[in-house]
């Protein structure tokens, strides 16, 4: 579901950084995306969106992955 407003450049930059940090942490721990997604009760495509910094993903899902 798309966000109801335009996301600022600063927010987009922060989400991209957060997503990158999440992916780096997952890779350092040698955890497959499927395992992290299952533990966060979400799907692999949603995890991929999080790691890309997609602002359309709910903050609760970001928190579950963290």
C-alpha cells in the first residue's frame, strides 16, 4: 500500500541507511533472508523491501526485523 504523502529526502536517506545496516548485520551473522523473514513473521519480499529502505513498509515490520 503506498504512503499517503511524499516522504522527505532526509527520511528516504535514513531508511536507506537503516535498510543497509539491517542487511549488513544479517550477512555478518550469515543468516539467510528466509530465516530472518520467518523470525520477523513476514515474507522474503518484504524483508527485501526493508533492506532497500522502502518507506511503504510499516514501522512495526521494521521493528520486528530489528
